[in-house]
């Protein structure tokens, strides 16, 4: 005898209940089944080694932004989730990490590339696989200006070509430099800045005392610095990460050469003042953001939120480098806005979504139109500030 409709529905509900109960008994968590699948963002950066402090800052900036975005409902009704990998400042490991995050973890966008050589290695992967890659640190000019007809690489950070113009202008204005020299790390980042410094000096009508190179593991730069001194250098441009930059300062101290040093932002990446000693104060370097002396209400709110989320942060000395936090925080919010503007996480649509981002009041500045076809850098010279270490904190240099 056929079941009546009500009895049939009851039977189906009982059967479904029995099935779900059985699944639960087997130890499966039904929560994720009911929850929206997260939108995964990948992070590839140095989380160990000399640059670990910078990688930590980037991670914290992203984490804070994701918390805010998810409290506002996420993107497209789904929460954001970060999946991080340590590239150990090694280009080969960076490439492997990027491929794994895209192909296995299913990330819709990548953030990262603390080191220019690592970023340059990831650029072709992002463009080939049509996954947006947003840089919050590495400044190599060729990262965003990579010549690809279909470019998926964006940046919320400094750009070497523009930084080098700022270094030259600062050396002239602050120290009256007439014949500066340069000492640069011997890698892709150093090469990028060599091109930029040569062009900037030419534009300013200044002669060069020469350009010297060093290897990242060198402990003594006295020979290179001696050649620059003998060539009449009255200021030095420095490009290097924390450890090598500290060795340059120690070498200057051993020589007794009290020459002004105007640096890219490498010294901000860790405990430069501890490594370099008293001579650290002589180095003035570029930043895109500092919490110290910043009266912007958003800066104050973000600093308090950082202290709440990361109890190890007790003072502004513990948020060094603030630039990593700020760049990554704004980059993450811009990615979320691009996803919303695109209405999709599909690579080509998301890439075009970056061009449609509405004005956003970020931590560094208000971004009116952060990106456009042919312009993939959200920050420019107007966003740079020169800073130095003081009592363990990075503070803006009074102009």
C-alpha cells in the first residue's frame, strides 16, 4: 500500500537524520559543510632568517585587515582566510611556494615577495597562471613594470626608480651633496637601484663618485668604501637588507669616515640599530609609513588593534618595521575591494577588479584610484618619508 505524502516526507526526514547522525558518529565535523567556503589569500614571504622581523610585520598587517574584513561580512558572502608559506628569502623556494598555494591550496591572490629576487621569480608564475600577485615590500622596479602584455602584478610599496630619485634629492637638500657614491648589494635589487641611481644622478646633473657592490654575506666592506672615499664621495647611497647594511656602518666606523648615509628602506627590516651600534643613527632611510608621531586617528586605532591582537606588542619599538604592517594592511583591504568590484574570484575578472576599486581611506593614505592599466603601483614619491632609528623606534626625520 503506497505511503501517504505526509508519511513519506516523515520517512525521508528520519532517514536523513539517521544518515547525519551516522556521519557525526564517524567523527566528521558538519560545521564547514554549513559554513561558506573561505576565499583563500596566499602569503609568500621570509618568515625565518635575518628578514623574519619584516615577514612577521607583513603577516600581522594582513591578519589585522582580514579580521576587519570578516567582521564586515567578508567578500561575496564568504570569509577571507590566509595561507602562509616561508620562502626563506630564496627565489627557488618562493616559486615552489607560489605554485603550491595556487595549485593545491586554491588561493585566489598572492601577497608577498619580501626580497626583490624572490618577487622577480614569482612574477612569471602569477602572469602565466593569471593569479593577482600583490607586493607589500619588494621595491624592484621590474616587479610591476615587467613588460608582460597581460600583467597580474600589483604593488602597495615603494618603487626603486622613484626611491632613487628621492635619495638623490634628499642627499642634495639635506647634506648639500655634490659628488655622492653608492654601495649596493650584488643581486637583482642592487641592479635595479644601480639603474635608478645612475638615471637620478644624471637628471640632477650630479657626478658620481662611483658605485660599489658587496655580497649579502660579506662582513667587511672597507675595501669598497675606501675606493669611494678616495674618489671624493661626500654622501653614500646604501641599498641592502638589515645585516649587510649594519656591516656597512661598522666598516665606516672602523675607517673613521663620518660620511652621511642615505639609504633605501632595508635597515627598517629588523634590529638594525642593535646590529650596527651607535653608527646606526647616521643612516636616514625611506619609509612609506611610521606610527611614531602619527596623529591620524586611523593610525592610532590600528596600533591599538595590533596591541590587542598581538599581546607581545608593548610599544612602537615592537611594531618595527611599521612599513611592513601598513603596506600589507592596505594591500589586503585593496584585494578585498577588488574582489567585491569584480564580483568574482576568477583570475582575469579579479585582475580587472583592481582597476575598479572605489576610493578607500587606507592607513597610509586615501587611495583615490590606486591602480589602472599600465599603472600597477599604488604608492609614489609623495608617500615617502625619511626616517631613522631612535631608541629602538623608527621615527620620521624632522625636516
